[in-house]
C-alpha cells in the first residue's frame, strides 16, 4: 500500500514536515510495511521555503539584506535538493511583519531586499527561482527589487530615485543595460493567488495599501505613482502588462516581475505540486492524506488541501483530511476532492494545550484512521 502524506503546516504548532512525521508514525503503528511518501506542502506563502526544502532534502541559507524600511534584516532563501532551484518568500526580506505598526508607510517601504535575495540565490547557482510574493509591506511596483538587480531608475538629473512608492513620481527614465544578465536564462515562477491588476479601484494601492498603513490620500498618490512607473517602463521595455491578473500582487511586485523579467505567475499550490513531482507520485498511490490547522468552508477557495485533493482525484485516489479543527460548514470540501475529515483535538481543550500537544494528537488520530482502514479491510474483505 502506497500512502502519500502531504499536509500543510499547522500554524503555531507544527511545520508541514512535523505534521507529516506524526501522521507517518501513527499509520506505521498499524501498517508498518506500507510505502510512505512524505511531501510537505505549502501554497507559496509563509512556510513554502521550509516545505520545499524538507520535501526535497534541500537546505536553507540565511542572508542579510535591505529590509522594507531600508535597514538591514536577517532573511533567508531555500535551495531545493537538486541544487538548482531556489525558493524565496519575499516576506522574509520585504514583509509587513518586519515593520512596526507605528512605522508602516508604503510611501517609503522598498522591495530591495527581495532583489538581493534573488541575487544571492543566483550566486548560489540557482537556475530556477520560485518566488512567493504574499505578505508584503511594500507598494513600489518592484522598484527596489529592480534596483538591487542592476536596473537603474533615474530622475530628471540622472540620479537614482529613492526607496518606496512615494519616490516613483520622480522617475524620468529607466536604464536596464546593467540588469543582471543571469536572469535571462533563469526559469522564474511566481506564486501568486490574487488576480488584481496593477492600478485602479481593484489595483495594488486601493485594495492592499490600507493594510500596509496607507491613508486614503496615500492610496491616491501610490496609484498615480504606479501608473507613472508603468508608463515609463512600457516606453523603455515595450511591454504592457499592467492589466494582467496578479500584476497588483505584493504592491505591484507581480507587475515588476512580469514586466522586467517575463515571470510566470501561477497559483502557489500548483507551483509546489510541480516542484515536488506530485503527479508522478500520486498516479499509483492508494491513499493521500492532507491537512492544515483548520478546515472550513473557506478551504475550497484555493487553499493547499484542496489543491492537493484535486490533483489526487485526477487519478481517482482517495483523500483523507486531518485538521486541528473542523468547522460546522466544512462539508463543502466533500465536493472538492476530500473524502473524509478528522479533527485531532480530543474534545474541549485549551488552545495552549492543543498547540503544545499537536504532534501527539496528530499521531493518535492518524493511528485511529489507519486502524479503521484495517478493520474495514478485515470486515469487508477489501
């Protein structure tokens, strides 16, 4: 019996690999000779680097880069087991969590650190970059990233413009003659699960600016500045992509990656499934086990468990879901590839207890699921 164990992380308690390990222990106590394939999952957001590194026996490299406020921060990127595929979470360098609430201001925050992580990954030998662009503190259209990679964004006097979305109004010309040439031969995939265009009422500034500290007046300025950036870039690059789905992601970083590097924007879970060769593994599997901290009616909207379940169902493989909590409205997932749901929490326990003993609860639940499968096999001669 071949069993694929492909959970997402359980926030504040278990990494995706720790969850997979606990599930494996529970199942092995009942089916010790089964063929287990652990494939830690993520959707391109927080935890993607760790999951892909764990799934492929890769490694993580720490790197000091320019933070969103222009100050040094300790960031990281992952290198998958092939030694050629680097995984970057832009939030590690340019994330909102790096900016104290009282200092949040997308007029000044920069994506420069994200560009520096990309350069460090190239220095490490990467030929394929996977970049998750969720959780940003920025609204600069990727300007800082472009500058870090050798592009020059110049004002009327030929000087480099400053950091942040507020400085884009000073942009007069773009010089890409010194842009890192290694990017011409690199496969660049961007995990992006939003469909917002760059500008306008559904664009980066209007939709995401306020959560980064933008007032109504700031939103108007930021939108105007991104429009100006796109105008200048289109003349310099001959590329028009401001209306593309995902261009407005991460304060316009999606647009910057599209316009300057012709990146391929995809759903995060699709990138992860492809990176770990999930399709090859699932074709002859007997069971897939997925999981995350909470499964509810919102799980069907592009979250990791559903992405995994749909991929498994394309080969008619049964899918069992394990969660920290299963809500009353979770029945919706049964129409999207998940066959059965189980909560690991043994009754009404304090949240602190649930977090502290998550691995134990996970293992016990997995053992009970496996025992039920074994019993069914015995009773019904499956």
